[in-house]
């Protein structure tokens, strides 16, 4: 059953925190309805603090912090712009040999190991991630290898970090005008 607000088939639908308070079943139903409306050519604008929802559902993202727009772009371009340039390798066994190989690779800037023994190889600017992944596969055996993806949560935090909180400069902002 469609909500009364969309029975007149509007071209623009504005939803404020539409998933707030919904149980998983109703959230899934609303998600399906929003996708159906989008597939019909309707524009859906919704606000959310749950950025992984926006990441799953939206083509374009606008981020606002303290009344100022800090980001406005298509999701694919945001992913390109904030690419962490990191390859994540999960070895089947002891990671030390693979870690040594990655550290010895000139295109790799740094290597860290997380609590699950996954290696995170941060690449230099012009490094070819596919080549680094192929080298890791050659040095296998591996459970998995792939490129790290920055989440919208990480993008937002990076854009709005306050100098007084982190010692780093925050993102460039522009005021929102009503």
C-alpha cells in the first residue's frame, strides 16, 4: 500500500529521515518502494544521518555540516575523489611473507596489519592497484584481495573534522541559503 503522499504520482518526493524507527521488514519495504519510484523516473530527495543507507540508495549526495554544504556530487565521483588508494589482502596463514613483499614494492607507500591479519597496503599516487593485487595473488595463498572503499561516514568525518579536534584543517564549506 502506497502512502497517500505519492498516490498523485508527484515527480519530486521529499522524505525526512524516512527509515527512522522502522523495523527491518518495513525498512526493506520502504527501500523497495523508493527504488520503484526512482525506476519510474521520479526524483526522491531524502535526508538521513545513516550514511550507509544513502550510499546504498543514492546517485547523488549532498552533505551538510552546521548549516553549510560541505559536499555535493555524484556518488561515483565521490568514490573517485576520496579513493583511499589502498589494497586489502587477506592471506591464508601467516601474513609476514606477504607483508615483506608489499613493503619491498616501490609503489606501496605503507603497510599495516589489522586485528584479523589483513594487510592494508597504501599505494603511492601513480601506483597501479591491479598490478599490486596480481603480485599479492602470485605470493598467495589468499582468502581475498581487493581495493579498500572509503565509506560516506569516513568522507563526512574527513570533511568536517575541526582543527581544534584533530589539528587538521576541515573541508571547504559554503553556506546553505533558504
